[in-house]
C-alpha cells in the first residue's frame, strides 16, 4: 500500500510538471501543441514546482519532527487551457493522518510551510530581477510593444497586482535606465517573475488568519479564543474587498477590489470553516515561537495584494 501511495504522489507530480510546463509555454504566447516549444516552458515549471515543493515539504518535515503522521505532497495539476490565469496547477497539499498533540506542534507545522515557500519565492524573484532579458524578449511576444501605433488586434488585457515585496525588489535590483523592467501587465511573460509573484500570492492566501489555513493555525496557537474574532474580521474584510470588485460593472472604479475574494470566502466559509478546532495540549507558545508568528504575519503583509488580478478591454 505504501508503494502504491508513493506511485500516486509521483504520478501527480509528473502530470503537474507537464501541465505547468505547458502553462509556461502559454505565458510566452507560444503554441503549446508545438512540441518544439515544450522546453521553453521549463524555467516556469521548474521554478513554480520548486516554490510549491518547498512550501509543502516545510509542513511535511515539521510534522515528522513532531511525530505527526503526514502524507507526502499531493500536487494538483490544472489542464492546459487557452485564456488567462492558467498557472498549470492548483497548488499542492499534504494531509495529516494523526492528531496534532499541542499548540506548539500545530504552530510549527503551520508556520513551516509559508516560511519555506516564502524563502523559495524570494530566491526565484531575486534571480528573475537580476537576470532580466533584453528588450528583444518582449518584442518576440509583442513586436509592436514600443511602437506608438499598435498593429495587434484589440482584446482583453490582464495585469497582476502590486505587492510590497515585489515592488521593493524591482526597485532595489533593477535599473530602468539600462534594463527593460516589465510592467505588471507584461511581467507574467517572464517565467521567474511570474512564478515568484505566484509564490507571493500563494503565501498570502495561505497566511490569511482564518480557520485551518496556515495563517489560521498560527492565529489560533498565538491568540487562542481571540482567533474566532480575528477570523471573522478577516472574512468580513475579504467579502467587502470582493464586493468592491463588482463596482466597475456600474461605472465606479474603486481603489482596489477583486471579485475572486468572494469565491475564496465561500470556500473558506463552507469547507475550510472560520473556526479552528482545539488541540489536546493548550499550553501557550514560548516567546521564540510568538516572534516567529509575528514575522509570518509580516510576510503576509509583504506578499498580499487586495487586487491580485485586473482585467480590462484594450482598444
């Protein structure tokens, strides 16, 4: 049975490797069905799987340290589809198969994933900014990009949202006078910037202090019963920001908002739940873990974007 499970995890990884490589080709605006393009998607697939693996194995090794039975990561492939927002994967998860005995163990397992994933994301982003290709790269994708007269047909424009860390690294590590630094409406063509941004997005989503998300584990172990209040406030703010995303439909442009927060809120409310179940040992965290918990929430702020995606029609 154990061998069969390893085969399952391996197959899911292989399929996800394939779908993310195809997605990497698509982000370059190339034909994914042309096999000669397949290798061009490897920088994207390798870097996104590196980030996801670091995150999930952070959880896994923390669980093993506390003698909690946990599965290897289940990688979740997403089929190759034309259109926007095809990252080639829905992420990865591990499952614990035995009770988590204490708040300290719960905290360690919950915080290890986001921190490991954040470090991996930071490595990918730094590499991406320090190795920006020349202008010829964007011109292969959009030949008229720098032309005052556009020859390409009108369509749908996609832009990724700004985050504090992404913008800070872009400012510190690039020189716009000597390098073309892609705007948020083009950076997804650059595999390391795209996957690094995706890593920040995953980190922020997981660190929301709600229910049994990683941030919920951290919040519960740090604040106890107050976690219920924190969870509901977070959920309420999420719904408000989600509703703001609908205002452009009536001609109002809010400073931020994304309708996807409504969908994520529904998942949290009905499936993840807002409250965190208790653990056997309620002994409070020590000071070192408390400090790490606050650092984790700082990482959330650095990674979070209230409007992670915006879509508009181009003329």
